[in-house]
C-alpha cells in the first residue's frame, strides 16, 4: 500500500495521520487521509480542491508538478510526503 506522511509542522494545528492506502492516484491517497481527519483538507487543498501554493508533494522522492488534478500515479510501494513551505524571517 502507498504510505502517506504529512509534515509535522501541521501537527500544531491538527492531527496529521500517517496513512497506508491502496490508492492509485495522489488525490485518492490524500482523500484517505482527509477521511481520517477532515480538517487536514483545508491545510493541503484550496477551496477548488487544488494543492495550495505553499504545499509541495514528493512521490517516491520526486516532486509532483501536477497541482490541479492530483492524478499522479501511485504504486503499492509509493512513499508520499506532503510538506509546507515555511515563511518568515
């Protein structure tokens, strides 16, 4: 199963479950996490369901460039890391 991990920075605001899922796409994998914690969705996706500008996803070590459809293919061994950009000085 694909394994989804969220940045621990989000833990300050909401639970960030690590999820093992049979999802075939990034969107399905994210949905599996949102099913566990619906509040997480608002930190990762905007109101259009697109990846927020300050969020980056790596799948098996490669940065996902598709931010709208989130249709990157996953394998049963995929490792998905969801990160947020930091700001401030």
